[in-house]
């Protein structure tokens, strides 16, 4: 049978080309829509401006309820924004895994259409990211309250940010990071070994999301402290995550990302210390 060679060294029969094009066409539309929504959201938040804080830095409005809103509504709004943002950031590395899963279950799905099962995998994956987003918001809200009430804490934020980014960079060189990447990559390729039912698809998506959360903990923390609504930070973190997932040498890519983070951390710490000194004179 005539074949067409496609990405990731796979071959697809001509009869499957339409399925391939349809899948990646839909994935591309979802990605484009999430990027557009994230950009609009970030620009609208940027237009509000940051709140000036002691230590010569600004607090993003993403961490506080807007006028007339409760904390519950603020958390729900953040979670919605977070999920849309994660779709935009994780799709480049997730789509190949979803495609492999769809192809693995295509011939044994029975009455369940492979597309529905694949959709459940994606839903489970981003459900885990939604939970992590709510946890991040809760922690961010607590820190925001401390920073608002204690000027000394607020002044230490720039240096603390640099130290956290330094820790995230150091994490990239650890064995734990290598194991997390290996387990994440193992989960990405397990689609062929799964049963074809809705519960299995959901569990697979949740397991994949959990392992990706572990592997991304350093980069996610970097995103949160450098600017959860900063498009430049998002683009950089997305590039790092995608390289770690898809590059032939995953550990080498992780170490390169670590070098970048360490260099950035040094700049942040130096700038933070300079800001503290200027404030005390």
C-alpha cells in the first residue's frame, strides 16, 4: 500500500491521511483559539497595570479579586484563565501523544469512537492542570496578603523571586528531573497498552497530566513568579517544556533550560539586591 511519511517518523496510509489531517486540523484550531484567548486576557490584565509594591516591583491584578468580586469568583476566574493558558502552552508537546493514543485505540475501540476517547484523555490531562492552578492561586493569595500587610516581606520579593528561579534552574540538573521526564515520556507512549473504555481514557489523561506536572514543576514555578500574565514568559516556558518533551536528547534539553534559568536568576538576584540597597539609602 502506498504510504506517506509524516512527523515523528511514523507512516500513515493514504486512506488515513484524511484522519491525520482532520486530527491535526482540529488540534491546530484549538491551539490557535487558546493562544488568542490567552493573549486577549493577558493584554486586558496588563491594561489594568500592576500595583506598586515596596521593593520597586509591581503586583499583578491576577492574584486579587476585582471590585465587587468574592475570592471564590476570583479563584474560578483564575482557574478558567489557567486552563486556557495551559492548553496554549502544553498543546505543542501533548498533541503527538494524543495522536499516538488515537491511533492505538482506533482498531479496538468497539462502539466508542476513537475521537471521543482521545477527547477524554485531553479532558483528564487538563483537569489535573486545573487542580494545580487552583492550588497555585490559593498559595498566591496567601503570599499576596502577607506582602500587602508586611512591607518587609514585599521588599524581599525581588530577591526571593531570583532565588526561586535559581532553584528551578538547579532542579533541571537533578536525577529527580531526569526520572520525571522519563516517567512522563513513558506515559506519553502507553496508549497502545490501554483498554478502550471511557474510564481508562480518563485515568490515562489524569496520569499523564500528573506526571507532566511533576516534570514541569520548576518551569511552572518560574512562570508563576516571573509573571503569570506575561506573554514573553509564557512563550519561553512553552519553548522549554516542548524541547524537553520532543527533543531527541531530553536530559540535554533540560540542562540547557537549566543554564538559561540559572543565568536569569543571577540577573534577578543582582537587580533585587540593588533595589533593596537603593531603598535603604
